[in-house]
């Protein structure tokens, strides 16, 4: 008797994409399991871009100025100001990561349901948008 390995099905409509998701067949009640195969150059580009955006996102004054002004107005010492800022920053990072994980799982689940119709939907939306622009002008 020969044991079969789980069937693998490529998820995505672009076979030449440098990022390939491979879905592993599991029970109907389990969350989808995906292995990610990424070209090294693409991964490096995504990582550098992500870290750059994160750095500049954290450097804008709307992220740190409210803490500085509140600490001055409340006459907090540096330790208290730093602790509260670190707590708020950690909460911001954890909530954003959790939200990203939820959106990723939602995207995988949505792709399982309507993934094959996405190119047709996107093409139709572009045609309708172009038609609207032509009529409006």
C-alpha cells in the first residue's frame, strides 16, 4: 500500500510571479496552511522597503510629539515619559501586526472562494472606470 502525500495546489493567477503561495490540503475546519517561496532579491527588496517605511513612519512628529507635550504639561520625569511611550508604542506595533495577520488570513480565505474570478473582476472594473472617464470628459 502506497501512502500519498497531500496534493499541492498553486494559489495565484500569475505563474511567472517571483512570489508563489503553495496551499496544502487540510481538513475543512482547519485554517489554510501556506508555504511561501520567495525569490531572494524580491524578499530583500520587500524587507528593505518595509524597514524604511517603518523608520519614516515612526520618525514623523505625530508619533512622538504628543508624548513629549503631554510629558511636559504633566511634568513627568524622563523615566515615566519613556515608559508610557514604550507601552503605547508596543501596543501600536502589536495591534498593527495582529491586524495585518487577520487581513492576511482573510485574503487567503477570500482567494480560496473568489480567487479565480479576480482577473476578470479587475479587468471589468478598469474598463468601467475608463468608460466613466470617457463619458465624464
